[in-house]
C-alpha cells in the first residue's frame, strides 16, 4: 500500500512563474554546485513548493516530491520488496530513484514524518552522500546532480516535533515569508489576470487579516489563498463572495472569527453606495 503520497515530474512541464523576493535563487544554485542539502522554512502557501519546482526546471532536473506525514515509513522513501507474477522483486522508492538518477528529492513538511526517517537522511546530507539499502545490501553513491531538499512550517512546531540540531546543521537553510505588498500584488496579477487596482485591494485585505490572525486564527491567509480569491474575482464573482469562499471559510470554522474576517472584507470591498456614503461623511 502506497502511503507516501508521492509525485514526480517525468514529463516536461510548462515553465512555472516564480517571483524571487531575495537571493534565494542564487543561494539554491550555489548549494547545488557544492552538493549541499537545503532546508526551507516558511508558512503555508508562501511559495516554498513553487520555488522548488521552479529551481528544478531552472537546473534541468527531475523532481520527486514526497508529502510527509506521520505514517510515512522508511520503506515508502527507500523502497521495498514486492511480489509479482514472476516472484519477488525490488522496487525503488522516490528517494532511491533520485539518488540513482541525480534528481532532486523534496520532502515537504519533513517534521511530520516519523523520526526514523532522519536516520536515512543523515548519510545523504553530509559529505558521504550515500544511501545504504539494507534490504538489498547495496550502498548507493549519489549520482551527480542529486539534491536533497526538505521544508517545514515553523508555525506547526511543538515540543514533540522538530528537527534535531544534529540534523539541522547538515543543511543550508532558507527562511521564506509572504512577499511585500508590491511583489504580492504582482504575483496575484500574473497568476489570476486580476486588474492591478483589485490586486492591490486584495493584498491590503490579506495583510489586514494576517494581523487579525495573530489573535484569532490558527493560520494567516496565504498568497495561495489570495490567488484563489483573485481568480474568482477576475472571473466575475462578487469580491465579497469570493473572499468568503476562499478566505473566511478555509481559514476557520469559528463563526465569530469568520464574521471578523468578513467585517474586514466589507471594509476593503465596500458596495458602491457604501463608498459614496463614506466619501460624504469624510
């Protein structure tokens, strides 16, 4: 049974748009040059996965992505013996395929995986760059171009979850966050075809709700959610309805928190009559 929720990009993909917000592209390229593993930290929906996909295309590498969870086993990553019509055979997991092929293996939300996973990663994340396969007796040397990338959301960390210092110190680390307002508006316009004025409104709304999130929400609205909202607005949906469907409802089940979000939405996307009334009052 495949519990790893694994994906790869075996076919050529259309070029992905990625808007750099700092020196992350250059840092990733240098890490690749020296065979260094990369750790990416950042909140949900801030562009971590899109960045990895972009860099895989930029470097011309195959990408194996693993969505980590607490049922992920070493066998899910490395491989296992299976029974077929001709008897027992070995099937590589995504990590082993990446090691053999010189591809990028991306472990998303790595702290959600079981602790024994890090034992497998250690020899790959230092100068040895090897993957021992106890089940087959092999010791694989990573092919040129192999790169190990892991990510997690620091907001999910607790005393029971987190990478040990001995693991963290094997990686080159990058911290991601939501883009500044101008950059986020540009991203939204590119991804949704929303007009600039509306995109600016949506970014202002997102930042206002993110401030609210420090007090009433488990998570702040991500750039991904803003793009979803923008696509519905650009398609002709009423902005308030789009914001409720793509922001208020996904962010919380608490009626009071949803109401607070919608109050902010109405401030940023007021009906025409309300706008005129405010102008007269001003």
